[in-house]
C-alpha cells in the first residue's frame, strides 16, 4: 500500500511537470501574432485544420532565421487590426497594404509583396465599368483597402455598400446576387476564381498597387520590425522567399 502511494505520487508529480511544461511552453512564445483567416493564398485553412499560406510560411521562415517563437491567431482582418491596436497582439501579417493613413497607427516592415484591387462581378454580369455600379448595391470587406476604394467610388458614382467580415462572405454575396460587385486584391481573387472555380470574373484595371507589410502598433515592438526586415532580407537572398511564393503559384 505504501509502495502504491509512492508510485501514485511520483506519477502525479510527473504528470503535473509534463502538463506545466506543455502549458507554460505555449504561453511562453516570444510574440503573439494575429492574421486574417480566409485570404488565400496568404492565409487559409489547409488540410489537418492548420492555417497555411504565403504569410504563414514567410513568418515561419523569418522566425526560424531570426530565432524567435510566436503564437499565431487567425481571426480575420478587421479583428487582427483591432487586436494589434488594443495591445492584445504584438503584430499582424495579413496581406496588409502599407498606406500613409495606416502609418498613423501602425509601424510597418519593408514590403514583401505588391498588389492592388480590382472589381469583381458574377461571370455572367454585364457590368463593364465602375459607372455601371450606379444605384446598385456593392459588397465590401470591413476595414480593407477595397472597402476604402469602394467608399470613395460610392460618393463619386452613387451606390450603396454592404459590409462583410471575410473575403468568402463577400464573394458569396456577389455570386448569389445580394450585391452586384465587390473589389478585392487582384492576386487573391484570381487565386479564388482559379482554385475554387468560382463563377466570378474581374473587370477593368488594378487600382492602388502597393506593398504588403508586417505591422505592429505604432511606437511598439520596434525590435520585432527589425527582426522581420532582417529575416526577410535573408530569405530573399537564400531563395526561401521565392520558394514560398512558387509553392502557392505566385511570383513577386
Ligand atoms: N490588402 C488589403 C488591405 O490591406 C486586404 C487585406 C485583407 O483582406 N486581409 O486592406
């Protein structure tokens, strides 16, 4: 009986040690980083319920190169911006366009990919230019560059806007006819149309082509931006960056 008790207490101590190790370890990541959750090919749910994509791979490669650890939370674009601003997240990587306006509240890394927005309509739509949106209802994804562009166009052309939290919800609204069009980053909508065989098409020219950047709240985590820039430079030099883009069918 005494032996049994001793074995039991040793077992308990071991179990607690392992549990603490696992638990403490995961909360001991150097940084907490947030991202979008449905913005393929930059971040999206892959097989085995794991988030994959260009942003996920670039960050993993940079972290490995610079020797830091992080916890990733894929919560959506607007939610990620909120988490960085509230201090809940140290940084975000989410196909986020670097703009002067955002620089008032965020500090950005060097750019790592260039893209702009384009109009998206159902494959059978007759909408051929922006003015055709007059008196219609257009979809936009909250807090994005596409939303900003849609808002300025709406004052010019005259149409209503419905807001969605995610890219797939926005596409769905256009496919089902709730909205006649949306604007989306060109490489992202092209990937969606091709990969998911969506009955959508792009119309017109790409607007506002700009760089994507890794972002922290303005005035915080300066060392993380430095590490990201240094790592990005290294993975560009050693071919890893090109390899990541190629894996998702992209080129810089
Ligand atoms: N590049 C766009 C922006 O920064 C969209 C980003 C996104 O939806 N994840 O607003």
